[in-house]
């Protein structure tokens, strides 16, 4: 039987390497990406004092030529197979299927995930409320964790 609840104690968070100000700025940048609807020009981030530090710590992934933030986990500024709708109505794409599930713990909002299986191409829908999966489009949906260090383009296989 698939576990359908997510206990916050089970979620490993690597934010301990961020200072409190970096954590606050990271969430602010994520929210701004959602409000802007995609990639975020660096010029719109001047109010975030820890921007350079977040870039150095690889919490923000830039297109340096275009001077814009393309990715800030779990948010992708570019379309992916993983579309998220938050309970406040904002929508975005997540980097991968696992990031989609973890989005609840980033934004602390109920959400709907519309995705596509990378193997079968079948549509997938998952609804998360209060940190629990309350709906999934199939009882056979499984999440498999893979050692991502073994793949150069790991976001394409998740």
C-alpha cells in the first residue's frame, strides 16, 4: 500500500546551509517568479540583499547571457512536464516530479499537480491538502528516488 501522507519530519531540507536572510530572500524570489509567470530578470531582484550569495550557493540557476533566473528549486521558469496550481491560484512549473510533491513544503499551500509519466507518457494528477496526498489519478502511481549524481540531465528522467 502506498503511503499517502507526508510527515514534515520525513522531509529532508538542505536549507540549513542558508542563513535566515537567505531563506527569506529565496522564498521572496520564488514568489516573484510565480507572480511574474516564469523566468525572472535579475533587474527585478535588486531588493534581495542575498542574491549573489544564493547564486553562489546554486539555489538560483541563471542564464547569464540573458541575465535572468531560470530555475530556483522547486520552480522552473521554463515549461516542464510538471504543472503546479497552488490554492491561491498561482501556477508554475516544477523542476521534476519529486519537486512537485515537495512544493507544498515550500509554499505551505494545498496544490494540484498535473504531470506526465516520463516512461509511459500517461497523464498524472495528484492533489495535496494539508501535507497529505488526497487524490491521485491512479492507485498505481509510485515515486522512485534515484541517485541523481549518476545522470547529467536528471530532470529529464523524473
